[in-house]
């Protein structure tokens, strides 16, 4: 099962440089409650950005797959993914795709479940999620707060 989880604003914005464009604590807690201890896939940009936050502390996931096209890049404690498409085609376990923009775009066709946090309003930034064809999914769950609409979309088989 391939799960994707991200937050985006009303323009599908997800990032600003290597950072998230907003700071919404409740969404961070929601994200952590879903991904803590899980097997995750992320791009190298997102990995190094997270390392900047966590510094010497371990990232709060289980196994970490890091996608890069730089075959000389090896990160201690992580599994490297140099060919993301053949990797995604082979996934037969619970995987959480946690960004960033490039990795979301490449993974979307293979994802079974989309955990989307719709951040209300618009923000400044330069990394966007691609347009989603919602006719391929059904809304399985939603919950709304003042700042965010939390949703789960499941792929229609
Ligand atoms: N809003 C959210 O929920 C959320 C969550 C996570 C991240 N983000 C944001 O997303 C942004 C980062 O996104 P990004 O697109 O710059 O970086 P990214 O998706 O984290 O990583 C991109 C990297 O993936 C590698 N890659 C590209 N194609 C590949 C392929 N076919 N196979 C294997 N690896 C491949 C490339 O590595 P090379 O270096 O080798 O070229 C590329 O630099 C940041 O702003 C971050 O804050 C937002």
C-alpha cells in the first residue's frame, strides 16, 4: 500500500525553497501521528532539509528510503533509491511518501491513499503539487479545523 501525505494551500503550493511555507503546529502534529515509525520515501532535498531541523537527533521514522539521481550519494542509515519508478512498482509493504514536490509528482500515479491537508488561504513559495484528477479517488474521511481541512482520498479500483 502506497500512502502519500502532504499539506498544500489553495494554489497547490507545498514549498518555498527547501522549507514549508507556513508553520501550522496542529498539522505538524497530525503529520507526525501518521508517519511516526513508518517506512517512508522522500527526496534528497527533503531529507537534508529535515536533517537541518533535527540536527543530531534521529528522524522520527522507521526505515527511510531517500530518492536521488546522484548514484554517488550514500546516506548512512538510509536506503538509497536511484530509480524511483521501478522502486514504486515493486512496493509490496506499507510505504509513506513524504515529499517533496518532485517525489510527490513521480509517486502520484502509484499511490493508493492520499492524506491531503488543505491549508486555507494562499502563501508565498515556489514548489507546487501537480493538478490532481479527483475523479480517480473517493473521499474516505475528512475533518476540518480553522486553518486546515484534513482529508483522506482512496484510489477507486
Ligand atoms: N507541504 C508538504 O507537505 C511538504 C512535505 C515535504 C516537502 N515539502 C517541500 O517540498 C520541497 C522540496 O521538493 P523538491 O522537489 O525540491 O525536492 P524533493 O522532492 O525532496 O527531492 C528532489 C530530488 O529527487 C531526486 N529525483 C528526481 N527524479 C528522480 C528519479 N527519477 N529517481 C530518483 N530520484 C529522483 C533528485 O535528486 P538529485 O539531487 O540527485 O537531482 C531531486 O533533487 C521543499 O520546499 C519542502 O519544504 C513540502
